[in-house]
C-alpha cells in the first residue's frame, strides 16, 4: 500500500497542476497589441524630455 501512495502523490499533484494551468489560462485572447511602436516612440520622447539639463524649476 505504501508504494501505491508514493505513486498517488505525484499523480494527484500533476493533476492539480494541470487543472490549475487550464483554469488560469486565457480562453478568449484579445486582439494583438498594434500600438507597440507608438508606445515605444512615446517612451523615448518622454525619456528625452526628462533627461534634458534644462528643466522647469519651481520658483
């Protein structure tokens, strides 16, 4: 009986992991992100503005 228990524990753990992976997956994926390059350009512009030496200082 002890051998069957040692075989049952990994089987139950594997079954639980597969059920969890199936339940947490996206069943209805959304459309692909088409704004990737626009977002990257916006990020680079923001970094350029924040890294300039002449910043607006409060008086």
